[in-house]
C-alpha cells in the first residue's frame, strides 16, 4: 500500500506495511517526535480503492496505520470486495471505523453479479422477494428484471463492486478494542535459527544485549535482519560472526541523543557508508559535522544559506519564489555538504552556512592572469 505522509510542511511517500525501525525512520524524515501522522492513501498493488479511502486526509498513529496495511494485505478476494462495498456504503467513515471494517467481513453477503438486470433475473428466478411468492410463471416472465433488481438493491442497501453484489445492511462494526503495543527499545533485530532444518526453533534476538546472551546464536543462521540504520542492511551483515561488533554498535547507538542519532543517519547517507566499522568512525567524528534537520530540499537550503549571508536588512521574501537548486548544489559541492532525507549535513570539518570567499592563492592566480591579459597586446601581423 502506497501512503503519502505529511507533517509541518515535510512529506514522504512510503510503502506499508513496514517494520518498526522503518516507521521510526519515517518519523525522523518527517521531523516529528510523536507518532501521530497525517496521510493520504494512494493505492494498493494497482488495485483501485474508492474515493472514500484514497486522496482523503486522515490522521492516525503510524502504528495503527501499519496495522491497517497489514490487515488489507491479508484480505482474500472476497473479503476485499466486501471491504470496498462497506467503504462505498459509508464514504464518510473516519480512519478508526475504516480500520475496524477490516474485521468481521464474513457478515457481508457477496456473490457474482454485474448489475441490477442480472440481480433482477436472479431474484425472479429464485423468487427471492416476498412480493414474488405465489406468482405464476406467466406473471414472473412479464416482470422487468432491471426494475426488480433496483427494488432488491434498495431493500438490501446493497452495492455493486468489482462485478459482485454486496449486501452491506447486515454488517455491524465488531465490538473490539484494538490495542497497539509500543516497540521495545533496541537498534537491531535478527531472526536466528540454529540450523536450516530447525525453522520452528527460530527466535528474535534484539540488540544491544548482554554478550552472554549471544553465546547460543554465534553458529546460527540469520533468517531476517532489521536495522534502525537504513544504510546497514542484511546485505552488509552476511556473517553471524559479526554479531559482537553489531551488538557493540547498538550499545554505542544507545548512548546517542535522539538528535545525534538522526545526525548519524544523515552522515552515513551523505557519505554512502554501509559497513559496521564505518558507522563507528561516523559516531567518533560526529561533532565534526554541522546538521540542520529543518532543511528538506535544495531550495530550502539555498534560502537558508542566503538568509544567513545576505545583509540583515535584505528582504528575504524575494527568495521564496526563486529556484535555488543549482545554486545550492554548487555551494554544497564546495564544502562537501549534502541535503539528505533527514536534513542538510556539512562536509567533515566544514561549516554548513559559512560564506564562501576567494582563497588567497586563488586570488593571486586570478590577479596574475588579469595582469598578463592587460600587458600582453599582440602586434598586427604577429600571427
């Protein structure tokens, strides 16, 4: 399911469902600390949803949004048709009601039917309405199937979805209280099995943990790898012998503030760091980088850069409509900085918003070139 998330001017487009670490990463990209997000649902595996679900603004806890995506992903064809019929019948439902609609769908009667005419033919043939009981075949043959189908649909409160007729009037929202637990505090999770043949013995290992707790998994096989650092993926954890290093990295991450943790992700993204040992170096040198989490794109960086370097009485409102992408790219290229998914990060040992000035050596070279151009005037006929 593709979801467009928004928060205070920031936005990301992501595919749900996702892991806990991926959800936390989305919140970091949106620059928000709480888990309540505003979002629009754009679609599900090329399966068109009715307007009641798509392109409407919703607000919900991201963990409940993720549960909704999991529920949708596990619906079979008949359940999905029933779900769509409920959305069509109740277009103004809020997100909590829509989430509950993914439960109890077996109470919605669904059967193949392309429209009122086909429905009417079925109703007449099987005398499914009390008004038809006792009517002779001659009378039944005189009836208009289209009108009979329309009358049946009105009585049922039924809707047509995906070449099916769905009776939604019998559906009652389940009396359930959906509780979402909060994730445990960790930075990596590994699903480890002792041997290939013993899948039933697989268990999750969360890092950091005590070193003694890892003794049972050194010789195991990692079936799934989840990371709070998007740059460190299963591809870069190919050997369980690295688990001690990974555990130590998790301990170091637990010592970082939330701001420094997000800054670390920005540094690793900007410098394309993927290995565990590279993450240690990035943590060690974290203070040598300047980070502005409020910047979302190059235009924002350009405005922030100019607003800090132009005269204090300059009218910054003229910058709002300017395309500053190329300008920002050139400024960042000079300092080794980058605009990342998490904000703007400087190059190592560089200042993010310092004014660029001509270096003495560069100025001497330029002056020398100007002197040569002025003194050297070729005579006529020299060439």
